[in-house]
C-alpha cells in the first residue's frame, strides 16, 4: 500500500511538473486550460502538451509561450507533505518506502540513500519536535539536517 501511495505521489508530482516545463504557461495545453486550477486541468494540460509535443517545439523555437531562459525547479516538496505520517514512521524506524521516496524527491543518489535514512533517523527529534509540527516546518528541518551533513548537503545546492 505504501509503495502504491508513493508511486501515486511521484506520478502526480511529475504530471503537474510537466505542465510547466519550458516556463509557466508553456504549450497549447496551458493555453487551452488557462485560468483553471486543480488536478484535472493540470493533468489535461500536461497530456495535451505531451500528446502534441508542442512544449519541445516551443522551447526549441521560442513559441507557444515557452522559454528556456528561466531556471528549472521542482515542486516535489508538496509530495513530502502528502506522505508526512508515513515518513515520520519510517524515520523513527530508520527505513521504509516513504523515507526512500523523500530521498528520491530530493534527488539523493542510490549510493547515498542509506546515509539519508540514517541521518534522518538520528535527527528524528529535530524533524518532529512535537505532534503539532507542520509540513512546512518538517521540510525546513529536513533541509537544515541535510545542509549540516557533508554527504547530503550537495543535494540542496542550486
């Protein structure tokens, strides 16, 4: 069940991320669903863009509202918040699917994932100082803990 949840989180995150590839408003899908919000319109915009390949064309030739001058970003932190309960349980154990998923979302290479798991486990009290910790506080703590570790700090460098 946890693997399915992690897969859905990653899939939905990547689908939404695809809708903004090449800049905000890039592609026919974004033009077609302009002004709408929610999962449905984002998925439909991404599907439209991917079906017709117009993001690639737009980024190559500077059309369709696309640009390659901006810095790429990833909004995977929302996915971390979505699996916060499972993540806290895995951090307490020092292993698990949610812990591995968060490592993947931060781009931690497979060779460093054991380090990620052990560092998170060792810092459970920092990540979860109370039952009332918010997702934003937890994410900030994850990043602070990663910055303090010489192996993990490189995954936060821009």
